[in-house]
C-alpha cells in the first residue's frame, strides 16, 4: 500500500512505470498468502488502479497534443507572422474549434479556441519577443569554439 500511495503522489514520473506493477503484485501476493492486513492489500490495489488510470490519461493527452506543440515550435515565426497580419490560425489547430471542446474553453474562462490562440500568441510575443534582440555569432578565442553570444540591442524605444 505504501508504494501505491507514493505512486499516486508522483504518478507523472517514470517511477510510476515501475511502482504500479510492483504495488499490484505485492498486494496480490499479500491477499493470496492470506496475511494480515487484507484491507491494506485491497487499498493498495485500488490506489494502484487509480494511478494507472491517471498515468494512462496523461500519456494519452501527451501523445495527442505533443505534435501540435512540436509544430508550433518548428514554425513559430511563420505562425506568429500570419496571425499578426490577418488572424490566420494554422489548419493544424482548426480541430480545436470543434464544439466538443467548447466546454473546456469555457471552463478556462475563454469564449472559444480563437480567443485562446490569440492569448497564446500575445503571451508568446511578450515573453519571447525577437524584435527586441539581435543575435550574433562571436568567436570565443579562449576556448577555440564558436559560441552564440546573445547581445541585447534594443531596436525599439522602451
């Protein structure tokens, strides 16, 4: 039961892949051997199953949404430019305009996905504004390697 409870707390880590099966095995062994603590064994099984469901949900969500994050990371400049010019949302993200997601957007206090995407772009621009920085390569002669040195050169007045 202890492994199951610890696993429930840290279910988002790789430890869960090991802890869930172990806690289920130990609980079943305890039940089969008819040791005292039958309640602990049953609790261990229940908590392990709950952890397994949570792990499965997190993995499924990650597998479903990760390609969209990767697409944004690879095409961020183009996406931001097109959105700033005419409000275009990439076709890859149109699936989130489906009415089945409306309840989710409303639970976040948003009207729809378009409002979320606009907030995402605005936040991204404010946090990672490339307009305010120039990037230059400088040679690091002490170590003999080329290093990307970031020098903040304000191109816009503050």
